[in-house]
C-alpha cells in the first residue's frame, strides 16, 4: 500500500522480498481465467546459485620444521626413494595419484602433522 495515497499498486501484489529482482509488472486484464481476479504478469531476473559440493576432509598440514634436522631429512629421502622405486604400471592419472599419495603418506609418517594453534590464554587455562 502506498504510504500517502493509501492505494494498492501492482508492485504491492508481487512478492515484497526481492523487489530489486523485479523488472516489470503488468495486469493482464483480457486474460479469461473464469474468475473475478486479474492476472498479474511480472518479469524478474533470478540468479540460481550452484550448490557447492562438499569436499572431503582436507589433509592435515605436515610439520615441515622437522626438515631442518639433517637426520630426519635423510631418513625421509631414503624412505621416499624406497617407496617410489616400487612403481606400478598404469595410466598417467593413476601414476600421478599413486605418486601423490605415496609422497604424502611417507612424509606424514616421518614428519608428523602440525597441531592446532590456540590463542594466548584462550584454551590453555585450567
């Protein structure tokens, strides 16, 4: 309803939620619908968002600070060279997945993962 004239306009009959998406509203007076109402036609622009796929749980970060230790670095090199020498034939995609998983799992085994950091005094209080 218009605030001053107290009359209903066509736009008042259309959904008030997304007024910015409505471009044109017209009354179809000649449309025979076997009713005493008037059909209203609105031109809108709706944007349909794609549903985001839920990805699997992200892999944890490796503790790369341990690579500064020469002994751990040499141990990781030998473990990687041993596991990567055992190649399985297959397609390029399979070879890449195998390489990626082998490197990550070996590094995770030798280096470990980084723990979650908490703010000062937030979670460390008894």
